[in-house]
């Protein structure tokens, strides 16, 4: 392709303007679920939905410590009042009964449709007498004041029965009227945010409001606030990813710029070297924004890799300039090899574009667009802007004889084959340790923070974010009936200590069939009055005390059935919306399970019962299955990428033996990197696979130039100098990434840095340098 300087410059300026315009509208996200696949099966879609805005994604778990239990209890009430007055939370609970007024009113109004105790026998004379005797005992207990308040309207104790069903299994410890940890040293609260878990800005506002409420709670300076939950993790992850992405990109840029200053010691070659890097990075990020509508923070951090890759191209050119030679003349000698280097990198990254894993696809777009543009700028813009003659020669920044020592490694190339055999044997023995299937390992959250979340969740009885029953049905009624069918089995599993508790959508909204059955069980006023009169004989209750009971029961017997809209005055509506979802044309109910001790036993029991429409879902295991599927896809795409690279090399080199000689060093480097990671206990994620593709691309560049024929010793020395500059630039950029606290960026930096160094050494050991003149 021939392109004149002026058209090339116009094209470059137009590209800069368009890319700059796109980037001004750039939307950056740090939500890790945004990296998940665009499409999946129904279960995986449910998994992604739960990770983004599931029943646990809105919870913030709060702990107060460092003061006396009495002071912590008072502070718990103060914090709860403050958060309830905020518009950021739909539900705040510290275990204090005083905060359940709205929920209590709704439950009382619909108690006869919600209570599973309602049967025809429940209102017989013997049953009423037994209930009244029980109420007399409760009046004399510490709960006497509450019992007296509800006795006239609820002598059968339906409210208490309903609440006991809502709290199946182990309950939080109550001290001084509020929730505490098991040892009584920490007050506990739980808050549910109004906005979805993936709205990180609002989650951050909610977190700030909790900290403000704590600061004004009156606790001493020694007191500490503990906050955890998915929203807290999202805020902390965003801060870490943003800090790492920008800081490491700046560090990589400074290191590479410093390296170029040491090499060129002149402003023109320095600026010319940075042009491909900056233009490629700008165009790559703009391409991602244009295609996806957002740019992930990890993708921006990955932009540091373009600094290490794209700076190689002008380095291969500027270090090859002979004294008095025009840059265009240098390009005519170097461009055939450099073109192959660009094309192999592009074809290697091109396969990532077709990944259905959004995170990989974004990195593919960034790499392909960035490398292509960097190659274009190196080929046409750098010579167009370069001075007629480069007046300064590049300087060696390492001892001059180190490259000679490097090339002498070819004498012991046989060692490579021994190492290859050892690596293959090692991977065969430890094949079960190669891959990482845990999606949570993509998060930069520390193990101590995860442990705190687990403890807080256990103390307040919050639902486990891992285990669910998924209840499917064609209609909402079908789901609610299946939910009711699962209740006996789940109660048995709690009694057998397979788990400690559970929640069901039918607790809060029974099926229409069940409600109708309960309503039919309610007696007419005359029958109820007769049974009640007989039950009251000999008991010390005044006449007419239970008139509200008779009135309320008749209203329930003749009134409408309960609908989800009847709950909207309380937090119960939020419960129903979280546990009962419409997914496409079908309905899905979710039953979160608490304290699951043996997931395999639980899954077997549920499968054995074979309740229609109900399946057990282990979110972590399902996430592992999702990762396995996309890893298999990525491996296939990687294989396609290697074949495409081989085809490009075959077209460019026209020599089968040379193709093998060029491919062997980077592929062997990949084998060694995988083996090293397996041995040190760092399993490979999907992003390690991306990095290994980069290793192949960078390693091919080294191998191409190591195996390039030279006209004289001076040209060989210049080539070895360019390789020195390239490996140091690569190690600078990817070494910075390796220091990241974000696992994805750390994986990319460590993998490519190690792989690039091995590729250079292997290219020297396996390559054949020839001086043709």
C-alpha cells in the first residue's frame, strides 16, 4: 500500500479528531459484572442478574464495636433512625420491634390469609380455648405488654405464627432490644439500598450516609464502624480499579518515556517514538467506547499494555537508522519484517473480538485498533514528520557486550528441549491445578474483607449469596404453588441441620389457591361467636373484649384476596419483588438458603423429591460452569488465532522452516509461563489467556528480528539494540501492571512480563542469525 505524506497526515489528524470527540463522551464503569457474557442460557442469565441486582446485591451489613453493649445498643437505634430518614434505603433493621410498625400493620390486616395455621379446626371451641390459655400464660411473661396490645384482635396468635415462619432457623442474638454478635461485643444492623447494586454512584452515597450516621451516633472515639456487602465491595473495587488503571498507566508511560530519553537523548526521536503509542491508545479506547457504549476500568488499565507493545514499532525503525540515512530509507529495509510483526499481533488479538465474554471482547477491540493504528503511524506519520536526516545515533543503555552474550545462548539450545519435556510432564501431573474457575477472584477485595462479610451475614441471618432454590413456572400462581410445595421439605432439612434457614416468596404472598382455602376455613360470625363463648367459660376475660377479633375475621372472610400491591406500604413489598420475578414469558421464584452445611446432600435431597419446577442453584458452582464454558471458547479462539498467525507468517516468510523457527520461541515461552504459574500456585483465568496471546505477539516480534538476515555486523548490532529497547519497554509497562492490586491487571502484567523475557531468551537460544554480506 502506498500513501503520500500529505494524505497520511490528513488521515491521521482526522483520526485524532474523531477519537478525541468519542472519548469526550466516554462512559467508564468498574462494575465487574459488566465484563460478563452478553448472552447465556437461562440459568446463567439468572446468575448474572443475581450478581448485578439480586436479593443480596442491595444489602449493606453494618457492625458497631469498641464501646459498652448499652452504648452500642443506643448507637444502633440512632443509626437506624438516621438511615430510615434517608431516601437512600428502602429497609433498615437492627432487630428493634419498634421499627416494624408498617410491616406489622400489613401483617395484621391480612393475617388470616398469610397464616398457615388457619384451618376449620383452628376456630373450634377446643382450639380457641387452648389459644386463650396460651395468651394468659404470655400475659404473665416478659412479653405481657405486647400480648395485651394484640389480644383483643388476635387471640389465636396469627401474627406470632406468621413471624415465626418468616424467621425459620437460627436467628440473630438480641441484647438490649437490638441485634448483637454471638459474643455480645458488636451491635449489628442490615440496610437495603433503594437503588440496584450495580449503581455504584448511589451505593457510594449510601455508604457515605452510613459513615455520617455513625459519626453522629455519640459513640466514643475508640468505637469502630464495620460495613460490608456487595455494594461496599463494588465501591471499594471501583476505587482500586480506577486508582490502578490511571496510576499504572502513568507509571508505565513515565518509565517508557524515561527509557526513550536515555536511548535517544534527543527530542525529535523521543516525540516520534511516542506518537504511535499515544495515537494507538486514543484510537483503541475510542473504538471500545463506540462499539460497546462504555469502557471498563480494567480495559483502560490494559491500555498500559499498548504502551509496551506500540513503542516497539518506532524503536525497530529509529534504532536501525544509519548515519546520514533518511528515515524513509530505513523503513524500506525494516518494513517487511515490521509489517509481519504488526499483522501477527493483530491476528492474534483478532480472535478475542469474537469472544462472547464481554471483557475479552473489549480487550480484543482495544488491541486490534490500537496496534493497527500504531503500525499505521509508524509507517506513514513518523517518516512524514521526521527531520530529513536523524543527526543523533541511539545510545546503548546496557553494557554493549550483553547482546553478544545473549546471542551466544544458541550454543546451548538443546537445554530448551529438556525443559520442554519437564514442563509437559509437570502439567500432565498437575493438570487439575492449571485453571481458576472462581469468578470472585477477579475482584480486588481482600480475604479479610470477605471474612468480615461472612461473619456479619451470619450474625444478622442475612441470606447466603451463594445458595438458592430456583422455582420456575408459567405464571406467578404456578411459582407460588410450587414454593408452598417445597416448604415441608425445607423444614425437614432445617430440622436435620443440613442448613440453618431459608426464605420463600409464598411466605409473603401465598398462592391464590391457598388464600382461598384459608378464607373458606374462616367461620361465619354466628359460628365463631358460639365457639368463642364456649371457649371463654371460666376464663378471666371481660365481655366484649374480643369483638375486634370477630369483626376482623369477618372482614377477611368476605374481603378480597391478597395481592402484591397490598404490600406496597411496607418492606414486605420489596421482599416479594426480590423473590418473585418475571423473566421473559415465565415467572421465577427465588428461595435463598442460609447456613448450608453440605451442598451435595442438599442438592441430592431436592433432586430426590423431584418437586416440579424447583432446582437447586449454587451460584459459585454455576459461575464456575460459566467460566469453564467461556474458557473453552477462548481456548478455541486462541487456537484459531495461532493458525491465523501461522498463515500470516507463511505468506510473509515463504519458508516453512523459517515459520517454525519464528513460532517456536513464543509458543515455548507460553508453555514455560503456564508451568511456572502452576508450580507457584497461581491458576490461570480467562485474562491470563488474553495475556498469553500477547506473549505470542510480542515473542513473534523478537523471533522475527532475531532470525532476520543482516547485511553486516553493524546492522546486527543495531537490531540487537532495538530488541534491547523493546524488551526494556515491555518490562517497564507490564512490570507496572504486575504491581496492581486488581487481580486482572496483575495477571496481565505478570504473565506478559515473564512471557516476554522468556520469549527473548528463547529467540536467542533457538534463532539463527546470518550475515549475508
